[in-house]
C-alpha cells in the first residue's frame, strides 16, 4: 500500500536524468545579486550613444577630409551608418588624414559598438552557462548537507535554528513548490530546489542520498508521511526529523522511518495551557528554544577533564547525556557519570552573535 501511495505522487518525467541546463528553473544556487535586464540594456544603449556622439565629433573636427562639406548632422549620420556597418557610401573619407582616422580609430570603435549592441544577448548566454556550471559543480560536491522540506513557518524556524547553530547557509537545501517561499530562502543564501519532495527525482537532485539530515516540515501530515517514506528509501542512513500536526499520526511517521517526530499542535497546546497558569515558565521555554538571544539548549562533546565526573557538578547546566545515540536525562542512573565519547545536552547563554558558555 505504501508503494502504491508513493507512486501516486511520482512524476512521469525523470528530473535527475535531465541535462544540467534543463535544471536552471529547478535548482537555484545563491550568488552575487545581478542587475535587472532592463538596467543592463539601458547601460549598453547609453554606451552605444556615447560612442556614436564621440565618433561624430571626431568626424566633424576633420570635416574637410571627406567627400563633401559636413554639418554636425552629417557627421552624426556618417557616424551612425559607419558604426552600424550599414555604409551607404554617400560620404567617404578622401584625404590621407581622414582615412588614417578611420583605420586607427573608427574601425576599432565600430567593433566595440557592435559588441555593445550584442552584449546583452551574449550576457544572457554567458549567465546561463555560468549557472549550469555552478549547478553541476554543486551537485558533484555537495555532501553532509541538511535538506529542509517546506519553507513555511516551521521550515523557516528550522532554518533559523540551523543558521544560529553555525550551519553554513550553503549547506542547507530547501525544497518547496512555492516560488515566493523559495525566493525568501534564496535571500537567506540557501540553495533551493523547486518541486514536490514527494517525488523521488526532486529528492535526488537535492542530493538526498548524500545528506546528513532531512527536516520534513510540510503543511499536511499525509505529505509528511509520504516524504518520510521516500527519503528513508533513498537515504537509509540520513537522520530524518519530521513534524506533524496531530499526535495520532506520530506512529505513521515513526513507521515510515523518522528518527524524531515533533507534534506541533500538542506542543503549542501545552504552551498555551502553561501560559494561563505560569506565564514565566513559557517565557523561559521560548527563550531556550530561541537560538538568537538569551539562553539556548545546545549539545557539545565531553572534555577530557570531565570524564568520570557527575554531570550535575560541571560548570555548565547539563540537562542530559547522549550516549551511543541514546539520550539519558540528568536524573537517570545512566547519567550519573560522564563516559568517554558522551555528548552533553546543556544550557548556553547567547549574547548577540557571540556565545558564552555558562
């Protein structure tokens, strides 16, 4: 049944088999902001007009060297037909000096004029080639990255936490079907993939098989289940953290392969209930979950001089010990003594962009 369910959402085309240039509208690699096409066209037209007037002035200054007496309008006319290579032949240089000027000055300017006129087209072709090469290089090199499926409220919050925890923006890939949401992700310096993560090909071009972790944060629970199934099939070793709205769907995500499931509706409900009784507790919990300021929950490896100590007696406020991938809370017997290779879940203080351990 799960296989049939997945097949309903798979695309007929194979995106992963397409050439790189066909993925320009699918994958976006952040880079330096580019000027709009209209600005580029206006700039090039301005340069062309400057060249046109410059040549007209040169010709007018040497107006006695041509086949007829030239006014400035005649010089401007000669400049236009000469630089555009139209060359009607009604005005021609007749003296040696005028011909030398045409050879040494006007001919190179004619080439420059043509380059300026076709520069916009060349720029577009060059830009597409640059983007294709950038996408190809990214697909070959991307490793141990984090994929965030869905850039709604939950997805944006997950990305903010990753960035605050020191994950480089180029190591985060956002998958979404909403172009507006992807545009916001691009402004954060994130790599984006346009498409539905329920389709295996979209996950493949996002490099899911080489991803370190995948955050599944769509708006619908059934979509979360389907994405989790597809991710686990393509990336057996990736860590999958998924979000659902309803608690009855938690077991479906766990059976689909999610390593951790966050129930958004129940978490929000508990916070609302606590806020009516002990609002200060809610304020502190929000502070702990906020990565940018105040206090934050973090994880770090055990230092050599901490091995064998009771985590309650360490300088940091330790909440739990992670051992062999298993979390032991500070009040459990397993967390009585810190062992080599353990990781500590502790509270740290965040001050702006600097982090000071308690």
